[in-house]
């Protein structure tokens, strides 16, 4: 087969990249696992529904393209090795952790396993056009993630933990079943809107319904950051004489909104939680 020839050629040359796309492959040849210097492996446009465990030996692999195949789940070699853990020595459990680019577009994947958090070097994750119903909170562990494409799935919400991905600059989530404007996006847009030179600030007036929705947003009493959905409702007590220089000794409760438990738990403020959502 054509793919067999490519592998043999690659083996002799000590290849660092291997292109097996559009070869009508159902089963990835196990000998691919002998190309231990591979950093790029293209398997897109085939009929692959699983990956052989042997691929664990590709310790240098940085880019893996599995787009347009028949995967119904994220292959176990990418992290969720629960079934393999018992048989593998500890140092062999998470060997594809050097992955930087992972393309799973156009498959039938329903869930991302929580073990995806092992792919700590992952920068680009693309799961466009799958059947994802949710994104695991463990996505927040992907500290290097700069771009994630979740377009055309069945997501009803995005996890708050996306906040923790500090490098994240591109988030695509169009064509899903998102029930409402996700808070994570709302906060980003509200924050950007504060900068009058930003693209979002200039474009927002062109989307009056979005602007109207965002106008319901508030500002955190602790960090002053914007948010749309009230996270925590608090009260603080204002002493009219001392704080407001008024001629009365009255102390009145004033409503204050806080954006996160992180802010609420911060020391040095006098906001008391009264209700949570
Ligand atoms: Zn805050």
C-alpha cells in the first residue's frame, strides 16, 4: 500500500515528519511507532477510528493531525490511559505530552477526556465539527493553550476554567447550542470594550442587541473587573459620618457585587456575602 511505502521510506531516512493523509487508512500501521524522531504526523482524511497503543513511543511528536476521520473518542494514547495504566510503567503513561498542535476536526467525538490536562505543552487544539457536549474543566490546566476551536459542536456552555488559560487569545465557539452568551466571552468583551482603541470597542455599536445585553453588566467591587452574570452578591456597611462626612451616626448596608470567589476570598475588603448563585 502507498502508506506502507511512505513509512518504510521514512524509517530509512530517520524522518521527523510523516504525511499519511488521504490514504484511505483504517488502521494506522504499527511500524509508525518505530519513527521515534517524528515531530509531525499527518493522518487526516482517512477512516481511522482508533490509534495503536504503540504510538506511545513517539515521544517527540509535536503536531498530530487526525482531522476528517471516524474517531468516536479521543484516542487513549493522547492521554486517557486508564485502561493502559495498569500495564504500563509510570514513565510511559503520558508520553505524548510534547504535543503542541492537535487537530481532531471533523470526527464524531462526544467528549474530551479530563486527562487532556496532561498535554501541558498544547498550544493549538482544534475540535471543529464534532459532537462535543461539554468541555471538561480540566481544560484550565492547559497553560500553553493559545488557540482553541470548538466551532460546530453541541456545547451548551463553556467552562469558567478557560479563564485559567492565560495564553488563550483565540477562542472559536460558533455554531453550538450555547444557551446564553457565555460569561467567559462576556467578560472578555466587556474588558475589551473599556479600551477605546480596541476593535471590540469600535465594533460593538454595530451590534445593538449585543450592546444592550452587555449594558446589563456590572463591575466587581474588589478587582473592578467587568462581568455580566452576578457571581456573588455582597453587602458592605457604610458609616455615614465617617465614610460620607454626613452628620449622622447611622450605618447603612450597601449592595456590592463581586466577580469571583477569588476576589471574595481576597483579604483586606469588608464585603460580606449574602447570596450566591
Ligand atoms: Zn473581582
